[in-house]
């Protein structure tokens, strides 16, 4: 089954609205001709409106980097799915390892956020991945299967067909260390098999599974050549328009 590649930029806590607009101005002409991949830009919440306006009519989608599962409430500092929708976002990253590591997000919270994203018609980009200790202890597959199982609890198979998952080994994020294409390919195979067990073959075949972890212009194509890898979630190398356009073009 052919899945359209998706390349997503996670700008983390970088770029003011003006800097985000400047990025888009330089980036659009660099990718104007390409139709092979879908592109999603995920700026900070404060820059979402500026990026949505800047990419208008370009076919590029915009996503949040996180959200609360509640639609509104007394949750100081949080962003709700209704707010993401209102500003024009169509996607949302859920369960990024930095959220899990620094903000104590659990698999159960990730699950609540996914169910809320579905309810609010936002496409979740669900991040899972093992730490270095877990990999060295031979627990990679076990961790991925557990993260998938809890994340996808209560999800209706049909609604999962548009989901995006991202395999992001924690030891490869922002470290310059990348999983080899074979390591990533195997992890993606485990994830897709688990989705098939939980939600059925149709959803598993439709879901796009991105690789994330120190993707750069010079390693993007080797990773993308793995049949189980459907694109990339890119942090550091997405901050520069030229470098990100080269990854989109790999
Ligand atoms: C990320 O933040 O999701 C990521 C993969 O970061 P980097 O590309 O910098 O490793």
C-alpha cells in the first residue's frame, strides 16, 4: 500500500512570530515545485497564527507541539484543542519525549490527548521511543508495544487511519546520534505490527510512521528508503529553511 510521505518540522521553543514568518518566506519558494511529500510545520503556540497566515494557499499544514485534552478549563499555561483549531492548526504533536521527560507526561495522558484530538478533528502526530537504557537492556520492542497499547486505548480503528506516529528513540533526539536505517526500519515494523494487533490491518497499513532523531539532509534519504519509514519528524535541522527543504526533497 502506498502512503504519501510526510515531513514535519518541530521547532520546539525556538522562533518568535516574526522569525517564524521569515522562515516561511524563505522556505516556500524552495518547496514550491515539490508534490511528493506532505509538509507540516509545528511552531510554538505563540507563532501558530503567524505561520497559518504565512503558509496560506501553499498546501503546507500547521500543527501544535502539544495540547491539553480538555476543551477549556482552569489549566493555566495550557492550550486546548479548540484553540488549536480556531487558529487554523490541523495537526498536533502528542507525547514528544521532551514532554514526557521534562513535564512528566505519562502514556495515560498521551492517550487522553489522542482521544481529544480525534474528537476535535485534529490529526495527532504520536511520538513514542525508547531511552538509551531501555535499548541497552534489550527492551526496545517491549517499550514500543506498551507505549502503543496505552496510547491507542479506546481509539476507533476508522479514526486511526489518518493518524501519524513518530518513532523517536530518545537517545537520538538532538544528540547527533541517529538510529541506523535498519534499526529504525525494525522499530517501525514492530510499531505497525502492534497497530495491526490493536486496531486491525487496515488502520495499520494507512497510518504513517515517521522517524525522528537527528534527521539531517545527509541522512534523510537512507532512512526514507526503508519501506516502513513514511517520512520524518525533524527538530534541529528544520529551523533553517534550506536545510529543511533539502530533507523534504531527499
Ligand atoms: C524532535 O524534536 O522531534 C527531533 C527529532 O529533534 P532532532 O531532529 O533535533 O533530533
